[in-house]
């Protein structure tokens, strides 16, 4: 039996309906804030991907045989390439919902081919941008019933300043890589590894970034070390009227973050669902310097959470128009066309089945409403509307039937 490549999978109709519903709702929210769509090719030159990929990301690139091309591992690097060579009015607010590919070990909610839903703002260094991104992300959480998301916020400027304050030189990148593993290996293991690398400096470093205390206490600990970084976080907190937790150990793995970074968790056992940060120096790598910040929603992880609690639907069809006999099929087609013009999703019989088998098909897909067209309906100019869940059946006008179906 043929199978899909490791970390890839076929997505069946019932799962695709959940996926499409999520994409539609997120797209609607993105557009409500004025973000505009932009897409880029799945393939990029390796030179483009490696310019700012970082060591870890470089290992995850799927490289094509000719060694000059690779599959994109995120949606940010391609955006930077486009934005650096375009004269969009600033700020340029972009959204993109598309697949990316990473050559890493699959796990629950994580695949080698997966979808992301990104929004980015190019051309503004104001913390209003971070506040807008986090506000929108919080709205996405609320829209899906996650009323208390765990939103974590830090500033890479603070971590850089701490490294300078404690004279952490060549070990800095390794320290940051270890910090970024907290979710995978736990805080105790991270502290142990930091002590091996930093020696006596480890306790001082850890005393700054400990997670206990309120936001003000955490920021006061590092205020003298990095006033600018602390003030930026305070501006974001002031503009957001929902709970955000300062986590001074938060790094974010990609090498291009330069300022505030953030993560949003919706479950203890599935990891980060949304994340991002400021990357003010990335566009300069591709030719035109410009401040930038963005956040990405992991569609796969969101789907995993939603699929665990939502009933899977087999069809989005709202009504099936059945013909009592083959002679009435053209009447069924005409009725279906009128209903579609009213904005309904409609199916008709394509297999010349008898009425009983049409009933079986509708029940198999979980379609709630069925309209039946036969001799009585044709003579009366009305239709028989049947609720397949309750069994209620009435002879009504087409307009009344459409209204009832829309009301659900």
C-alpha cells in the first residue's frame, strides 16, 4: 500500500472542513484590521533562505537535488525578500495563510509540512504594532473559545544587555539556544546546562530572568540593565487590556529577532500555538532596511486543539434537493439554482438514485435539510422541506424554505 512521506499526510474531507473554517475565520479577522494578502512561491533560492536562517533553521531546510533551491521553512523570510524590493505604502500590513516545510521529527500537532497564518507590519518601529498584533491574536483565541490564553512577552534587547552586563561573550548564542529549549527539556535542565557553560555567572544570569513575581517586579529587576527594552514592554502592556505575562527567559529560536518577542499557549500539552516578534534588521539583508514585526498562528496545532472538542462535519451542504422520480430532476436543478442565488450551499442527485437511496446519502453526510420535488410539489408551486434531524416535514414556499434553512 502506498503511503505519504514521513511527516506529511492526506487531509480527509471532514478534517479539511475544519481547516477551511479556521482559515476563513482568521482571514476575516485579519482583514478587519486592514491586513492585505500576499503570497510567495513555495521554492526559494537557498541563498535567500540561508541569508538569515540561522544554524538550527538551516538544518531544517528541504534542499532540492540541484542544491540551489529549497522549500520555504517560514513565511517571514520570503516576505522580507519581497518587501525589501517593493515600494508599498508604509506601514505595509500583510497576511498570508500558506504551507511551509521543515525537516524535523514529527510529533503531536507538528508535521514536516504544515500551515501557518501570518500577519506582519513593515515600516514602523512603534510598539503600537506589537500591541495590535497581540490584540488581534487574543481576538483569534476568543473567537475559538480560548478565553484565557497564556500570552508570554519578552524583549531580545534585554537578553542582549544582560549578556553584555555579565560579560557573556562567545557563549552568548549557546546560552540563548539553551534558554529556547525550556519547553522541551524543562527549566531545571536548562539551569543545569547554563551552569556548565557560564560557571559562576549562571546564578547572576538566572537571578535576572527568574519567572516569579508580577510584571512590574520582573521589569524593575532589569530596568537599569536595559531601560529601552523595559520601556518598550511597558508601552505594549499599557496598550493591551488583557492579561500578558512578562517572561524574561523567552528567547524565540530564529536568529533574526531584535526586539519584543512573544508566544501564546492554549494548552499545557501541545506547546506554543502562536508566536512572533520584531525583526528590524532582516529586510536590510535583502537590500532595503526597514523595521518589521510579525506573529504566526500554527494552524496544525490550533486544528489539533479544536478537533478534540468539536464534532466533525462531513459536509458543509445546507440542503439537498431530491427528486421523487427521475422525471423531476430538471425541477430539482431549477430549485437548487434558485437556492444557491439566495446564498445557500446545495446538492442534487448525480447517480439517478431512488428517493430512499437519496435519503441514505443525505443521512451519511449529516446534511440537516432536504427539499423534495415531486408531482404534488410541481402542481402546487411549493416544496416539501424536511428536517433530517427532527423528522419534521412541511409543504412550504421556496422563499419560506430558504429562510428556514438559513435560520438553521
